[in-house]
């Protein structure tokens, strides 16, 4: 895994270095603009309230739960005998917290784990389930006590939709074909009968199915040219049983590797040119992975102890997602002008060094205000690319990488992270229509890590006679006034919520669970152009507008 990731990042670097943004960092380019000590004046953010654009799929607020560290075991699943209140072994407090976010989908069982997972080992009486080694994540023994039925129980408790990721790397076509039959078939087929024998009569609904994961790396070390045929083959046997319609997601690219996207899209030839209706297959979406870190793979940076430079580097690298989505979408547009194939960013988020003293294979990291801003920047980009981006899944929901929820291994105490709060504040963007937003700043955007980093990020959407505006002040130390130029509709009412803290590295712990928590934003005033809002330094805010 490590070696694969190292290779992937060096490939990514090659493509990033050849991008226009990176060329700005070269010796002949003008000196980078430094981050100003003080913003030069108010930011102007124009929102065209009457120009409803593409729908922001609620699925871009999706989640990811892998058999990795304490995500499934201890995070979601504690077993029926635990003292932690649970329903059939699944933590009630985790379910309640995630239900409040209305999470639209949950990807499982990996990640790299997916390509060594054999689903039949995870069904039937628990005490009879075979064990296996989770070789990617800590080399620990997996007892398969959380399997298909437990996952689908979790999906039902959460009121979400399942994104099941199949095994291409070490699994067979038959195995994948039988899994979808087991999950979704209603009659007395062999797999439906097996499911019934294991206690579940009704088929489940599986709207999303992944055809392997990172097949350029941990999922099989393939070339794009080799994988595309494998993807066609496996996808063919992931059938639509009864009324279940599957969106098959081919394992896609990472970072700036456009070649992989090109090869997957090229397989459609001219089939997608023939008007807006119908996707002839073999797959309906392709994935992309992009992680934010400040250092190299070997030393990605601390989650909580970082300099001001590292604050800006992280936010600059997070902002790079906008260019990546644009570039991969452009490649897709070439073959798919009607945008029938979805782009699925099914792994994104921060990846820091693990917390000192924790298992390096478990990827447990704290989550600060910086992570919250990384999330808000991603969401602004997701809204801008709503026309192509079908889904996105933050990595990962509980106790791994950029988590929404951290649980204490000893006491079991649950903490909601700053990232959780950004998801909560953005719930109004789910399935809303993206609105055009223009940000004008009085100062030149500083160059950070070779890219221009405007110090305010924004996006907006509209739904049901209301609008939601997202505003991020990326300046580490200075507040910023924003003039919201609201055009095209009357604003009958407004309210705001802000996420800020004492320091950029503020984070929540069982002792201080609300060190970073949303509060009402009172510094909003009517202005000749609409509204005027004061944003604290290093903050994220949402403004809800009632439209007249
Ligand atoms: O999210 C952690 C890991 O990152 C996933 O298992 C893998 O797909 C990626 O490399």
C-alpha cells in the first residue's frame, strides 16, 4: 500500500507540475504574492439568485467506512454485548449523529480492503465465519463479524443508501456476480435462497456498486489499458435483478492522472454521442481519489501541530480539487458531451501523520478547524462541478483520516469533529440547484505551494424558495467583511451560522467537545447591495436566505 501510494503521488506530482498553476512556481515566474498581514478590504461575493444551474446531487455529501483501524470495529460496531448502547451491535450514538447529517450514502467495505474481501466469509453464524488477515491495515486478523447483513442493517438504521465496493483484485467474476444476486434478488434463485437461510427474506436495494478500488495500486497494480477490459467484464455480471438498478462505478484515477480517465472513457467510443438518453454501459460512473496533506508521503504533517505556512499549504492543496475536477471532467466531456457518465470522488479528505502512540496502520488522526476549512473548500468546488460530479465520499466517517466522529478506545466517548459541523451546516445544499457565484477580492491572491489561493471561498444553491450561501475566510489570523451582492430575487429574511475557534488548530475532545462548534452568526447587516457579513479569522459560515 505504502509503495503504491508513493508511486501514485509521484505520478500526481508529474501532472501537477506540468499544470499552469505549478508553472507559476518556476524560477522564471514572478515572485509569489505573500499572504497579506491584513486583507486589503471587504470581499465582494455576487450571487445570482435567479440563475438556478445544475442540481447538486446529495450524494456528493457521501461517506466511506472501511475495515480499517477503528472505523468499523469500535467505531460503528461494538457487538451486542457491549456496554455502549447499541442496536444489534451498532452504536446508537453514532447512528443518531449521522442521521442528523442525512448522510445520502455509505461506501463499504473499502478501499484497499475491498480487493481482499470475500463476502461469503462475512455471512452466516458469526462463530462459524472464517478469519482473514487485513494485510493493508495493520496486518491484523479480521474475524468477519461485521459482514453483509450487518452492513445492510447499518444502512437501514442510518436511513441511507448502500455503495458496495466489489473485489476485482483478488476476487472472481462469479463472486461479484453472486454478491449482487444475494443482495438484490427477490425470487428463489440460489443466492436469494442463501440470503433467506441467513435470516433476510426481502432483497435489499443496492444503487451503487464499485468495480474494484485503486486498481492502479492496491487493487491489483494494473495498467489502465489492462483494467478497462477487466472493468467491462466484471460490470457485465453485476446485473440489475428485479427492480434494482445499479450504478456501476469503475475504479478510476487519482490526483492528476488524466490518462486513466481517458482510457476508461475511450472505451465508450462514440456510443455516448447519440443524445441525452441512455447509457449503454458497461459502467455508469468512474471514480477519482484525491487526498490533502502538507508534507510528502513519508511525513504528511501533524493533524494538530502545524505552522501558519502549513495552514495555507493545506488550504491551497484542498483548493486544487477544483482544477482536478475541471481537468477530469474535460476529458470526460470529450467522449460524453451529454454527461451520462458520473464522476465519483469516492475518496477525499485530509491525510495526516497518525496520532502519536497509535497504530500506524490504523490511520487515526485528530481533526481541527483546518480540516473543517479543507472540507468547505471541497464542497464549494463540488457545487461548481455539479453537472458532472455524481457522488463524493469523505475518507472516512469514524476514527479514520478526516473523520466526522472520533470515539475514545477506552471510555467509548464520542466526539463530533469540526468536519462533522461543516457537513451539518451544508445539509441545505443537498439536491439544491447550484447558483453562479463570483468572488472579488481587493488584494492579489497570494501564491501558496505554486498556486494562487484567493483568501475567500464561496458557493451557493437554491431550493424550495430559499437559498444557502457558503463562505470561508481562509485568512489564518484576520477577520474579513464580505459584501453579499444578492441579485435576481427579493430577500425576505436571513440568518447565519458560523464555525470558528480560538486557534486554527482548535479541535474537539471528550473533555472539550465544543471547542469548535457552530454558533449563530449575528454580524449580518442589510447593505445597499444585499447583505454585509463579518467573518472571523479562519472561519466557515453559512447564510440562509428566505426568498420573497
Ligand atoms: O482511505 C484509506 C485508503 O486510501 C483506502 O483504502 C485506499 O483506497 C486509499 O489508498
